[in-house]
């Protein structure tokens, strides 16, 4: 739970985006357009493919949870990398915050909390779009939203940690080098059985794949005990990165 002091950072973001609400609203459109273009459009050409339980499922129903997971990852990474870097390096936003009772750890937690709040809004809207298109086969699909929040937490914490080592905007190419391959190969568009064995093994340990697999099983109603282990993976990743990010930001803002 976000501490009361860290919640002030979230409050600041809410007030800032109130003036540029159209930027916030634009985030609802991107994943839905992906769903309509790739899931529904391309799905007419691909046809059914094997689902988590092995039974064939429609391509749009297969892709939709993966796109929802990807949207959670991208949103969290954007908020905790470039946005965080600009406020720290150029705007002096966090130095101003530290003139108040806020601590560097509060800044980190508040930044991640804001990314999770945005993810809650976007993933909820995306799930409603999936329901409207008939792509949610099980009531368990409602739990896809909490899983999206868990993804946002883990990627958000990792994003802040990575940003503490960024020297300029050029270094953010490394972020794309990590997120784009995950988007393309983490089981979003095709099951692991379509990849070579060595690549499938590498994909299976990526954080995005954990979220994609759990969300897909929830939406399709194909539950498995392995889902708990995948959620634990994301939680541990987020907690470790949160701890390290707090230490790094404390060293940078209060040398």
C-alpha cells in the first residue's frame, strides 16, 4: 500500500494531468486500436490457434489478453523511465518535492503508484472492450485487471531502477531494446509451441510472458497452479527493484 506521503506524489500527477486530460485519454485508444487491428483484423487471416489448455481458440481471443498485458508494461515503463528522467534531470521536480516532508523513497513509490493508477484505468477500459467484443470466456477474466496492476508494479519498479543509470536520452534505446523484443516474442501473438525450443525457454523466463500467460488463462478460464508461481515471480521482481530503486534514488537526490 502506498504511504500517505507517497500518495502526495500521485496527487501531484493527477492535478498535472487534469490540465492535459487529452493526453491521459489518448492512452485508452492505443491498446483498443491494436486489438481491433491485429486481433480482429489479422485474426480473420490466421484462424484458430492452440490456447493455454491446448484447445483451439479464436485468434482475437488469444491475442487480446497479451495486448492488455503489453499495454500495462508499456504504460508503466513510459511513466517510470522518460517521464521520471525528465523530472529528475531537467525540471527539478523531485528536488522541489524533497523540500517538503517527502523522502526519495516516497518519490519512488509515488511514481510507481501513479503508473499503477493509470494502468488500472486503461486495463479496466480494455477489459470492457474485450467483454463488448465477446472475448472474455470466463468470469475469472475480471482478475486480469489485478494482474495488470502487478505487471505495472514490477515493470514500474524496474523502470525507475534502470533510469537511475541513464545519462542522456540516448540511453533509453536500451529500454526499447528490452521491451520491443518482449512485445514481439513473449507469447502475445503466438503460443510458445511455435518457437524453437531454445527460444521458447528464453521467452518463458521473461516478466512479460508471466503476465501474458496468467491473464490469458484467466480470460479463457484455463486455470492452473503455475499461475501462482508466475504472479509470485512478478511480485518478487517488483519488490527487489523497488528496494534497489529506493537506494539508488536516495543516493542521487541526497548525496
